[in-house]
C-alpha cells in the first residue's frame, strides 16, 4: 500500500534529523493518511479511499466529494478516483 493521498497526490517527503550537536541524518516525513468513506450525492453511494487529513478538510471546504472532484486536476488523482470522477460527470450530464 503506497503512502500517497488518492485525492491530492501528497506523498512522503525527505529531510534531515538535526541533533543538539547539529549532526544530520536522513529521515522521511510521511503524510497523515486516513481511511475514510465519503458520500457522493450524485452517485448515491459511499466511496472508500485513503486520503490525507488536509484533503479531508479541503473536501469539506469545497462542499463535498462531488464539488471537490469537479475542481480537482486529473494529474493529482489516483486511477480509481479518476474513474469515479468520470462517473460523477456522466451522471450529472444525464441528470441535466
């Protein structure tokens, strides 16, 4: 299982631990990933995904999963979420 957010593409970053004597050793900064189920109003079902806490706040800020995916760039989304984005767009055009 990769440590990458499915919505924002946020992944591990690298940096240094710095001791009191200013010795440097490599370390990894891992994203705060959570397993969540988000409800899609258009599809009428819940979608399970592994996203960062910052992405979860962004979804709430934009007004839900459907609104977030409408504005999201395709390059950042995982393959499974990109498929769901296309399903939502198709359902919205069929409803209109």
